[in-house]
C-alpha cells in the first residue's frame, strides 16, 4: 500500500506543484498582461496624444487654408467688381462717344443737305433767270430778225419801185427818142 499511497501523494504533490507552477505562470501572465496593457495604454495614450496633436495641427492648417482661400476669393471678387466697374465705365464712354459721333454725323448730313438745298435753290433761280434771259434774247433776236425782214422787204420794195421808175423813164426816153 505504500506504493499506492505514494502514488496518490506523489500525484497530489505533482498536482500541487503543477498548480503552484500554473499559479506562478498565471500571475506572470497577469503581470505580463497588465504590463502589456499598461504599455499598450501608454503607447495608445502616446499615440492618441500624437493623433490629437496632429488633429489640432491639421485643423489649424485647415483654418489657415480656409482663411487664405477666403481672402483669395474676396480679392478675386473685388478685382472682378473693379473690372466690371471699369467695363461699365468703358461701355458708357463708348456709348457717349458713339452718340456724339452719330450726332456729329447727323449734323454734318443736315448741314450738307441744307447747303445742297441752298445750292439747288440758287441753281434753280439761276436756271430761271437764264431761261428768262434766253427767252428775251430769243425775242430780241426774233424782233431783230423781223426788223431785218421788214427792212429787207422795205428795201426790196424801194428797189422794185426804183427799178419800175427807171424802166418807166427808159421807156419814156425810148418813146421820146423813137417818136
């Protein structure tokens, strides 16, 4: 029985030794786990702190970029408004210049038409005066021609009368000489 008793006792001791070894291993594992957790928590805490710092830095950079972009947008809008204002002024001045040019052109046309109408009226008056003068000249010519014709007829009649008188005188002289 001693052998049988030793076996359970040995087994019991082995079990107690195994239990003690397992307890030690469990404590070591717990300590390692706690140390790992502490290290992980420390690393996680450090990483979180780094991430928080990175987030803050990125947020600050984003805010700076937004500010810069907003300033650029405001500057671009102001430049656009300035350019638009300049274009409006340019359009207004070009419109004024165009209206002035149209007015000047209309005035020149009106002046030219008035001058042309005056010239036409003068030419018509001159043509009428020349027509009257020409009619007078024709009348004077016709009157002169008629006077020449009357004088010609008168001279012809006188010459015929003279020729008759001379014939009669010749006939009388021939009759006297032949008688």
